[in-house]
């Protein structure tokens, strides 16, 4: 895999990675940074929503089971994404795969579902599927 | 406290303050009369972006905590700036409602740092839902009894609406940049400005135009009798050290504004003047 995978016509593709497991978040960030993506991270749904409302992203990868006292979770992030950044593509991953979750994901504008645990290569393949590299 | 973004924001010394002056401009002079204190979250976090910081505060419903932290940082930074000046602090309207000890706390901080409350303007920001109006009005009375003034921020946007104007009876109305931006070319914006200028005059409030970035905008705003301005045309937000230098530079020459060829830009924290006329070049040398 080349180091410039994350490039598109307008420079590096911008990813927002959202997961409340810090170690996983850091590993994902390193992985995508190394492949040429511009990467921002958020460990809480509120932080992610604030980022979405003030920055533009090409792809958002969100863990549906984010911890939050107020009950906001990955779905709230998807909703904010649809409102504030409708052109961004979303990848949701969850350890609790079910048809209901898949339906809810589609309803909230989720573009792709990845079952947890997912390898970094799987996530990369999903990103590339959603945003193919221009020829 | 777990290692959340909130804990990082609230860590001692994590919030920094920058300053963006508000200028009074007339035919012969421009003077920085108010320093707006602007907060920035910890540099290594997403909250370094002010928009993210305050959006996060609202989503977490921790506006009072964030406001107290920002004001603590601002006041501690402000005392290092030479001279007694009017300054403004941004406060969520929600803080005035949820934090009953907020106004006495501000008074205590001002007293501790020997800052004059009559120099303080509270800029009320709010994009939230309705709240208890009685508590809100009571807090506004407490603010005024300290000798402070009130500015309504982001007028023209979201909840900075007529109801809020009636409730707050603000000394200042800060026009949001969505009205100011491109007003030099846009007749609809000019119509709004004309009407808002009449409204402000009748209400006894002073208009402050935010986000002024060009002489064309400045000329149009001045033609509607707006006299207070803030924006990159005059100065970007700068640090405490930079603002001291900037204020000294501005104090020396009286800039003749507006001049068609004059472009004021603030770069590297200092005021520079670019233009073609000898007059402008002479002023640039003076500065």
C-alpha cells in the first residue's frame, strides 16, 4: 500500500475517527496518517459533533457504542453529519450487528456498516470503496 | 475526572486568551476603545478551535464551567496589559440562568485583580433554547448593578433576536458577520443595515459591526452611521504581548479613514498599511 493512498484531487482526504477507546483511536490515526490521509480524532460524541459542525470531512468513521453520560451516541453523530456535512460519507462499526442497527444506520445516513472488531485493513478498504482514488 | 476533552479544557492554565480590539472610527481618527477577550482551548486538542470549544460546552451542557474557566484566563491575562481599558467578555446566556453565583463570582474576581467593573462589557452569546426569563432578567440587573454594560452578540443570527433585544436592553448590538460580509456590494444587506441602524438609534444602543474585512464594507457601514467596528481590516485576534504593541502603534498616528486606496491589514500581530498614495506610505513609515 503506497503512502499516498489518501490523496484525492483536492489534497489529502479528510477523515474524522470517532471511538472512545483511546488506544484504538491512536492506532487508527497512525494507520491512516501513514497512508496520506488528513486525520482528526474525537473520543466523545459531543466532541465529534462539535468537530463536524466546524470542519469539513470526506469520511467519518464512528463507533456506534460511544460512551456518553447524556446518552448521545454514534447515531447522534450521524445525524449531525447529515445536517452539517451532508457530502461526507460515513462508516459505522459496532460489535452488536443486527438488522435493526443496519436499518437505523441507513436511516441516519450511514453509508457503510463494518462489524467490530474490524481490522485496520478492513476499514481502509471501506474508506477506499466509499471514496475511490481518482485515476 | 477521566481524561476527557472537558478535563483537558478545565485543567489549570489550559485556556488561553487572545484579544481583538473594537475600533471607534470617525472622519479623522480610529481608536481602539474596547478589547474583546477571546478564549482558545488547549492547543493540542480539538477545542483549540473556538467554535469547537463552545459547541462542545453547549452539547455537554457545561456552559457555566467553561465560562468561568475562560473568564479566569481572560482576567488574569488582561491585568498584564498596560493601561485601564474597556474590555468585553463573552458569556453564554445559559450561564446567567444556571449559575446563580456567577455574577458575584465575576465581581469577586474583578475586585481581586483590582479591575474596574465599569470597564467591563458582558457579550451575551446564546444559540440555545428558551429558559427561565425571570432568572435571566435578575442576572442582568445584577450585572448592571455592578456598573457593567451588556452587548448582545451575533445579532441577526439564531437566538439573538427581537425578544432577546427586548429582554437585555443592551448598550451594544454586535451585528453578526453574516450581515456585514459583502455589504459593500449587496443591496439586501445594505437595506438590513439601514433598518438596524434606525432600530439601534431608537433603542438607544450602539451598533458594533463584526467581521469588517474591506474598506468597501467600512464605507457602507459608516454611511449608515455605524461607528464601531471589529474585524481583520483593523486587527486579527492577537496575544496579550502583541496587543500592547498594537495599541501603542495605533495611538500615535490618527489614520484618516476611509480612503479608497487604503487597505489596513494586521499581519504577524502588527498593524501594517498597504496602499499607493504618498499619504498612506507616510503614515506607514510613522507607524
